[in-house]
């Protein structure tokens, strides 16, 4: 991370949102009956989207407003030396 306090705050917000989505998915998945799996899947996807966005912010890599995980992960591969192209 480039050390700017505002960048750290933005990264922390993305991570907090991702963790909230994960907690929500876990909570709903624990329902005894009639678990709405579509809601669980939605929150899992949201979580999976927000963690890469936090990394992109921390590396100073601009990203489009997108929900496309492939786009986000490929941007990470270009900007931080990870071999994650999918």
C-alpha cells in the first residue's frame, strides 16, 4: 500500500464489506429449513468481488465499476505480479 491514510481507509472499508457479506452468507446458510441458497450465493459472490477490489486499491490499480470477477482478478495479475489470469 502506498502509505496514504485515505487509501488504508478505503481498503479497510472494502474488507469490512466483504466480511459482512461472508458473515451474512454463513448466517443464512445455517438456517434449519428453507435456506434461500440464492441469497447465500449472492453474498458469496459479493464477498469474492470485494476482496480483489481491496487489493486493487492497495496496489493503486484503477478498476472499472464491475461485478466481473475475471476482470478484477486479471487486473490484479497485471499490477501486482500474481499469476492469476483466468
